[in-house]
């Protein structure tokens, strides 16, 4: 899912084009596509197949403002090693913005209304409207991995996650990470056992929907009872999607609209000028991708906890925003720390200008491992064992 712009990051480009400041200056898109390229090659080697015979297509969901710049970026960079026919772009939908009382559409100009992307829940309608499921079936694809472009640590096409889901015959699965603490503002994957339901079902509860007492409740091991943080990283069985998407998008029961009061730039009809308000003046609507989870039976739903330091570091806030989390600096550091762990685990030694050999990873000696060199820490032994690396080295 790559419909977001880098507005909060001080950029008008698609968020996937953003450079968080790695030594290589690779963008989020480049990092993720190169992981696909590496995964294709690993599969070919493992099964003795010819180079170029394994194809993992990439479907990129964009929005109106990001579609053309995203396509241009991929074209300019020759799709980062993938073939153009295996990178499929499609747009998510839009919904109109309305006045605070919900009675009037807001005007962007004399000839157009204000519209905004329909949220990550628009994923399902976009699959249907753009014939993506038909393309998946035509390519004989049985399993898909869906993720958000802003996660710099995402294991794109993760064979462990897909294997976990396929072996358990899951229709839908999700990855979660453990909450940092009781106060972290994240949605939680839980099992709904309400008496009104025929059987328990999976769902996501927003942090604002549970009490302070429940959020701080711990189990016998001292761990938070509700700790499975939703990171919007999902698996879907394609056959199941083809059956359920028409149902999901045809009823608000599965995909209700959620409202957000926003400051929305509008046309002042009287003056004829476009104005940006200082206070919220309208409502934007969106759908959430996880709202369909309750329609999935528990025995066909998977939930896999992964290590946050290995798989989740999202880019949400800009530099200098005052946030200590989810910003370019934390994304950069988390990515390089993971790379450096791989090097040390495979016998590599680290040195910086002010320290002896084999310094701690937490010190400023950090190295970068290209996704083309290693997908997830594999294949590094012969490259790094016994060798000394300094801060800023790139493998």
C-alpha cells in the first residue's frame, strides 16, 4: 500500500520515494523491491532453477496524487531490477469530504468537490475495481503478502509468514509485534467472545476503545494481557479473496465508514477564493482494512508475533517534529542496527574511529547490508567472517 504522500516529512513526493539517510541513500521503494529481487534469486538457487525463472509480482496501490510520480520513479530507476510487466500499479478509491453537519459536500473549485483517499480499507474495492484479483488468478498466484510502504524493516514476500499461513490453511493472517508499553497508541489484535456472536472471531480494538485498567492488565508472566499490536501486515489466500471481496465491498456491515474531523481547504463561494481554515471545518471518511476480520472464522485466521527490532519501524513523522519514534532518524537507525547484528552474528568485527575492534552495536559503528546481498541475514558468513568493518561500510 503506497498511496501516501510525504507531506509530514516535508516532501511532496510519494512516501515510498523517501530517503531516510542510509549510507547508500536508497529509498523505501528501492529497499523493498531489491528484497523481492533477492528472494527470487534465493528461490531459484534453492530449487535449482534457471536465473529469471522465478517471478514474484509486485502490486503497488497508489492514490490519485501519487500514481504518476510513483510510476515515473519506477520507470526512471528501471524498476530496480524487476521486469516492468511484473510491477502492477493500481489506484485506491476516493470519498467526498462533507461539512461538519454531514449535510453538504465541500467544494474544491467551482467544478469539483473535495475528495480524499478512502483509507486502507479501500484496498478491497481497489482490488475489485482494477481487476487485480483476476490478474492474480491469471498468474496462478495462490497467496499474497500485503504491507505498508512506510515500514523500512518489512520482509517483503516473507516466506516464513506465507508458509506459516499456508500450512495452517489460513484464509487471512496478520503479523503483530509486542506493545512497547501499556500507553503505546496502537490497535490490538484480539479475539471477540461477545455473547451476541455465534462463535469467537478475530478483530482489532483501537487503543482508545479499552480502559486504562485493561490496557495495563498483565498475565502470570508479567506480560501485558493485550499486547498484540497491529502493524497492518497481512496475508490473504487468493481464492478466499475472490469469494469474499464482492461481499465485503457491498455492505457497510463489513466495511463501515469512520469519520475524522479535519481542517479542509475549500472554495469560499462568496469570495471565489480557496481558503485554508485554522480549525476543523469538515469530515473526511475512510475505511479500515481490518474491519473485515470478524467475518473470518477463527480456525482460518492466523496471528504471528514477530520481533519489532527485526520487522517493524514505520516512517510516520518528519525530522524535527518532536517525535522520538517513527521518524527518519529511528528508521535509519533501526535498519542499520539490524544489518549490523547480521554482520556480527556471522563473525564480522566492527571498529570506529574512537573504539577498538568488536565494539557494541549500540555504539556508532554501523554498517549497511544491501537487500541484494542478503534478504534476512543469510549468506553473509563468507563475506564477513573475521573481517573488520568500520562505521559507514556498505555490503
